[in-house]
C-alpha cells in the first residue's frame, strides 16, 4: 500500500496515526512539491488533495474518513473501534464532531487570518462555531488516559492533529486564552507527547511546522 501524505496536513496525519498504531505495511510518500499541490496530482487524486491511499489491489481510496475506516477493517487488530455498537457510535460521533465543528472552522480561519480578510462577520461566525465544537469535545473527553477511556480509539487519531494546530492557531489569531474554558482538551497535549504512537505524529507535524514557518518568513 502507498499513502500520499504531507506531515503537516492534519487529514494526512490522522491516517498516519492509524497506520502507525496498526503497524500497517504502508509506504508513505509525498505528493509533488508545491502549494497548492500541482495539477499533475489530479491523475491520482481527482480533487487534488491528500491523503490518498493506493491499496495493494490498485484501488484508490480518497478522503481521510474513508481511508480511516478502510484501514480499521483491513487491519482489524489492534482495533481503534470498540466491539460494542454503542461505544463505536460514541467514538465515531466524537471524531466526526471534531472534524466538522473544530477542524473545519480552524482551517478556514487559518486562511482568513493569513490573507488578512476583512470579512469580520464570517470570522465571528467561525469562531462561534469553533467554540461550540470545543465545548462539545470538552464534554466528551473523559479522564483518560485516552480521550474516551483506557484504550486508544479512532477519536484519538482525529484529536491529535487537531490539538496540535491550536498551538500555532492561538498565536496567529492572537487568542492566547482560547483554550482556557476547555482544560481537558488543552491538557490533552500532555497525553499525546507521552504516547509512542500519538507523539510520533505530533513531532512529525512539529518538525514540518518549523520548516513551513521558516519558508513563510523568508518569502
């Protein structure tokens, strides 16, 4: 199998986290260099985005959510979804809410702030959505050691890259106290950096972030 990924891409990082946890025999490769990804990559990914998984049979699997489920089914052990259907639903809901109500507004806000957008109404709406999403995630996070209990789940694979983004996001948006109302989500970083799998993804993102910021300053 081959996974097209970039270390700083949160969606790619989610999939790498799952692959590392399962010790899956997947070769991680980068798409063509450049931002946005060069048009030639559309021959592999019709929407020109990552991650993309190429299976051993040659099937091209798009979208992090679908790739995550594929890997969970193809490599069932160790499992990232509980055996009980109720518990599986809780894990899937947490991961989905983290994506739609936290990651999606964060990514758009990154773009708006970077481009110095004057669309204050849109920015205000996105921050309101983000804070509502964080409240729900805060409510769902337990007392560990992982997000939803004693075992790593798919929710941890989603929450790790998302939590990473907030360190730079708070600086970039000048909202250093953004996570103060969400102490469990804020402290989740401490679990991540101590876990052998989650920390691997975290520090891959950290190294890539240093390179990206240095290139940004030089441009």
